[in-house]
C-alpha cells in the first residue's frame, strides 16, 4: 500500500452526491483539504441548512461544517465543472441515481464510490454498477474505504482510508484530493478487495451486534471477528482480490472499527436483533441505512456461486429470517462440528 502525502497545490472543484452522515462528512474532509466542494441534498430544506447555517442537524447534529462547503438540491448546479464526483447514496438506489445524473457529469470527471454494499438481484459491486450505467473506462472510477465512522471523522479525530482504482494515477489523484490534517489517504489498485472488504465487514458487524445484544462477552466477539476476517478473505480472494488487501485498512481496519463502535449502524442493527426485535422492527427503528442488512442475501448468493463457505454470514441470514434464535448464533462459527484447520 502506497502513501501519497501531498496536498493539492490548487483547489479542485469536486461534487458529492448524498447529504447523509457519510456524504456530509466526506464533503467536510474534502473542504478541509482546501477543495471547492458542492454537496447535493435531495431535500431543499436540508440544502439550505447546510449552505446557510453550515449544519446538518438531521445526520450530523452538533457539527460545524466548513464555510467553503455549499449545498443544493439542483444536480446541474452541483455537478457543473466538477473534476471529481463522489457518490454517497444508498447502494440499492445507485443505479437509479446514475441514470438521472449521467448526462450531467462533466466529461473526464473521476467518479468515486463512497458506498459499501452490493446490488440486490445482480450482486454487482458499486464500481461495477457505475461502469455499467456510465459506460466509462475503469481508469476513471475509484472507491474509498477504511475504518471511517462518520461522526468520529466529523469531529476531526485522526483516521486513514484507502483509495482504490484500476489506475494508480486515478487512485493517487483521489488520495491527494481527499486528505487533510486529520484524514490520511493511502492507495492501491485492488478494487475488488477494497470494495468487498467494506461490504463483508458489515455482515460481521451485524453478527457482533447480535451477540452483544444477547449479552455475550469479549471471547465470543473476538472469535467472530477473527473467523469473520477469514470468511471475508476467502470470499474476496475467490473473486480475484489480493489477500493482503483484507489485512489492511479496507478489511481488518474497517472490521475492527465497525464491530467495536456503537456508532456503527450495522452493529446497532445487530444489537437490536439480539435484543429480540424482528427484522421489520429493526428497519423501522433505524434512521439511516444499515447496508449489512441488505447485503446478506446477495453476498451469500455470490458465495454459493464460487463454493465459498460463509457460516457466520449464513447464521446472520437465519436470524434475519427468524429461523435462528439470536442466542444460538455464537456457537456456529464453522459449517459443521468437525475440527478445522485455522
């Protein structure tokens, strides 16, 4: 993994689509790095609050946003002249949103996915959906991932992330743009591993939340995290990823942060399941998207297509379906009761 430490000498004009907690936080990262940042918010009243009050009380209460950051509900305004376009919309609505904006995206702009999910029905990664809908060269697409809990970063607590693209030049251009005194960017060219790391850790985080909600302790959680990383690695390598990517920021780093933090939406969703709430009740209680819940089924379908065993993810699916009691998830760390090599 390479580190690129320069700050852009001249501000870049960048656009961020999606004003939820992560989209707004990443807009702050970019603005604090000296860039000219426009943020698209679906609701006009939210766009006004961000532009005028420099607040997003719905998703980042108590956080002051940079004065240079502005927002609009009008896509042509936000995308006009953008050199880089960052996408932070729910994974399941990405394709629909791309069909709306594809004629508005400036020619040669780099497209960066901030999303951690796979599409239901197709099992497509977010970068694959982007390529399919925009018909652009893979060298213009990048993905961002890592241990990135939005509220911690919005509070300017130091963290790191990895920017990945089939083109090292593109990954570096994004890394140089998306960095400041509290946010450090690294680069790689393993898009598959970087994306799947961000997706799969959500499933393991749901499992951790479930056992936390049941009341199990640190041994149980450590066992699930460790075996969960093995599942993540086996799955990703089967699809062409490099194993070392899953041992880095996009895999292990993201897994630790997501599993250990009460700020994690996937952890929270799992904890509610562990406390006895049904899947539908959890969805009603969650104010924001927990991508892990919608990724379980397509990930298991992909795993089946490659013959990859994913016992922890399978148990999460059974809890979601109501066919496995949450308290029974912990012992099922392997597909059978026979001892296995670690």
